[in-house]
């Protein structure tokens, strides 16, 4: 994968930055064209023909945006172009992501359909939602329609957040496409943010992935309760540092080029309720469904409890489906729907002591990640059963071995999942010191050196959200 390779880190990115900041420094149109070309090259690196899917999406949504804008300015209904845009974007997503799953399911029910072998374009869920956001935000007047298709292309294909988010709504960057300002302060801040994300991904997520993959690969009878808990805990931290690390890198890279993306994570594992957790986890996805699905359905401002529960059900059904074509993702989304309804109308967790609220939330999230990670509902059931000690030994040598080998990584993952760093930054910012500045710079260099060494060695390097 280009993003995780030393080629990207040591050749592609420096070259893009050099060309962007030197020959094209004062030419905004030239910068935008160059960034679009670099983004398409980045996407085409692994699977070249999929870039044609990307280009088709760009051109189609460019046309839908013009159609919607023309109808809106004329005071006519935009229903037809909006339906066409939704059908085209979601149809593209269905064909590549869900068609095989649907046909397989129908065949299990007695059908006789030929199942085509369809490869999944990397990041199709992310760039499809961004493309649809462009059309919807033009309709809502949240951003000016783009007359230049290359600018629509830059918005949809911009390489830092192209394949694993965050999902950037058009209204967030509509003005920045033409009127952004690059500063050395932003560039330095972006470099720091990129290095932090790289460290999260390479030094924490990748190491935790080894333990999680080993635990989830075992059958129910081979898995002890202790190792099941260790594996689920490692995956809980792995997916956080994998995805938030990528988001940090994307936000940092965007800032280097003058773009300011919104935050995507806010220490979600300190949450005291599931509601709070989803205000802190994958914020861009939650905001997308909130603005384009939940609010149009009426949100919580409806005239009955049943309608509100219906709205929550639709959002969480779609959230589960968005993540993948597997019954486990559907069950994962509906599990959160049930918890949110119980919190809202059953007062689950209300009035509990704060530590108990935090423990309950973390446990529910941990159980949910087992559903998310398992290959099937049956595998998830067996894994959860092992965690509860059903037909499983209490602990075994495998648990002791992996715990001993990864205890420092687990301690670091736990420590960095709480906002101690934010508190420390506030304290040091209030009292600037040359010694602290030098120390921080040295720390960033050591972080880069450690991450680069792990990448060069070719250690295990999965990107979970590339699948979505």
C-alpha cells in the first residue's frame, strides 16, 4: 500500500511538497491542478483501473452539482437531481461493496445467481460520502457550486484523507479550495500532527494487531477467557490508534497544504455513556449521518417517542451497513441502537457514579468491537462466550506469553487514550520555555526515527479502515 510504504514517506510526499511550495507557490490554480494530479496518482498506485471509478464519480457529481444549482436558482424543485445523485452514488457503492454479499445471501436462501468477483476500491465509502456531500451542500446553500470540474475533483480526491477519512463535508472546505492561506506555523503544526499519527499507527496499532489477530484466529475451544479478554482489549486499542492515527496524518498533511479539516477523534475511551462515545469517535461519520439523514428525518424534534426511535434505528442500521457487507456490521450498528435507546428512554447509566459509568461504557464498546472484528456472527458468539468463561479455560500459556511480550505497549496505549497530553500542552503553552521547545523537537525526531525504522523493517502493517 502506497501510504504505508517507505516510497510514500521518503519520495512521494517530499516531492509533492517541494513542487507545491516552490514552482507553484503563487499560483492557486496551478497548485490545485497539481494536487489533483498527485491525488489521482496516489490512488492509482496500487490498482490503476480504479482511478477510472474515481474520475467517473468526480464528473458525475460535478454535473449533479450544476444541475442542482441551476434548479435552485430558478426556484424549481431539486428533488429529481438530488434523487439522481443519491441513486448514482449509492448505486456505485452498492455494486462494488454489497452486490456480492446480497447475491451470496440470496443463493443461501435457494437462489441460483451467478456471483461476480468484484474487487473493492480502496476507500470507496469515504469518497462516495464526500461526493454526495458536495451535491447536498450545494443544494442547502452551504457552499458555492464549482464551475470548474478540477476543483470538484480536488475536493473528492484530495489524497491525505482520500482512502480512510476523515469524511470532509464540502461546506467545511468550500472556501479553502480557492482562498486558503499557507503559513509556516500551519506547516510546522501539520508536520507535528503527522508524526503523532504515524507514531500511533506504527508503534501502537501495528504491535497490538499481532495480539488481536492471534486471539481472533483461534476457535472457541482453543481460546481461554484471559486471552479472549486480552485479544479484545488489544483490538479495542488497535482500531482506535489505527484510525485516529490515520486521521491525525490526514489532518496534518492537509494543514501542510493550507487545508483545515475538522477533528475526527476526541479521546473516545474516556466517555461515560454511549451517547458521549459517539460524539467523540469518528466524528466526521457521525456528523454526516446527523446532517444528511437524522435531521432530515426529524431528529429528536418529532412528536412521538416512536418516531424518534425510528430515526435512531434508520441511522444506526445505515451506520452498520456503511462499514461493510457482513451481518456482523449490521449487528454492531443495531447493538449501538439498542444501547442508545436504553440510555435515552430507559435511563441506563443515569445517576451511576462516574467511574461506574466509564467502566460500563468501555465494556459495551469492547463487546461491540468483538462483533465488529469477528468474521461471522457465529464466531462473534463463540468469542464473547469465551470472554464470559463459557466452555473456556480461565487462562493459559498463550495469554501469559502475549501479555509479557506486550505489556509495555498496552500500558502506553492506555496512557495515551486519556487527555493527559492535552492538559500538558496547555500547561507548557502557558509557560513557554526554550528548553521545552527543544525537548519537544527532539521527541518528534525520535518518534519519526522509531516509526521509520519499523516501516523500513517491514513489520506487520495493516490499515483497518482501508476496507471501508
